[in-house]
């Protein structure tokens, strides 16, 4: 048996938060693989089902993020499972939006939900880190993770969540590299890459000519001859008679 735990905060006000991407992934897996309806147990919402011929318990702790480990640890002990039987889906600031990485063990990286799991479960569980990007300033992190995904994020978020659900069998079987490859293939390039591609495909200006209109240099006055045959001719053409 495996436990797949998605991390997040309970309640509709948090439903679209970046911090709740683990809940989103767990919901998608439940839909895709026809799990049982969600029920309440272990201070969590749980759903049961089969993936790849193996029994799986989906779990969404309702303890709020900072105490997620209490719920997951309770379920792990009830079913007499080891940390290696647990997969956790959660948001990762240190990965670009749409990126996904899996690792076993390691530090919490400042994530309070993972810190709680380390305390109540141990560290040797598998971690599916779903990139949400960093706001660029540590002071902005709190509002960033508790802020909703923007509408434009659906470009990468929806395909990634679908890929997690579609290929959950690889996750259950421990084929982490194939799972990460499938997730990467599902997500289009990020906005920066799309801008660079657009710029690269734009028509180039003709060689040797700028596509920016250049200002003409000021015209210099023409100096006319004052003496000689040319001067006499110009005087006859344009000058006044004596």
C-alpha cells in the first residue's frame, strides 16, 4: 500500500493558492483513477483506490500546512507503513513555475509542511516538488505562497496537474525518472522562452539597413562662386539686371 499526500491549507479561501498545489494534484489523481469519494479520517480528507494494481490512499491533511506531518504520520502508523511507502506532493519556491522534481530525503528548504513531515514521519519519504517560482524577495514569500495562481498560470499549471494524474502509475511503481520526463513534456515553455522564440522568429531587417528610421543629417549651404565665368552665368540667370 502507498500513501500519496498532497499538502495545502483547508477551506475555500485557500483553494487556488500556490501553497495548495499539492491538494490540486491529489484531487486530479482521485478524479483520473476513479477513487472513492473523499471521507474524513486521520484529521484529513482521504480517498481510496487502485493505481497500477496497487492500493493507494490519497490524503489531504486538514490540520493546516504547518502541522501536515501529524495527519500523515497518524495514517502511516495506522497502516504500519514505512516512510518509503509515502509520496508527498507540494509546492517548491526554488523551482521555476511548471518544473517538477522528485527526491527522497533531504532538508525542508524552509517549507513548514515538509518540516512537520520530517518530524512526524522521518525524512526518507519521496518528495514531488512542484515549482511555483520565487517572488524575488524573501519579504514577499508569505504573500506569494498564500496568493492565488494568476489566470495566465493555467498555461503551465493545468497540463502539469493533468500529467501528474495521467502518469501516477509511474509514481506508485517508483519510476521517478520516467514520471519527471512525462511531466516535463506536458508543460509548454515558460513565458521567457516564448518571448525569446517570438523575437528569434521575427523578420530581420534588410542586411546593411536599420529597421529604425534614421534622421537625415542637416543640409549644408552651397557656396556659390563669386568671380569667373560661372559667377557671370549665375548672375544672368538668377540675379537682377543693372
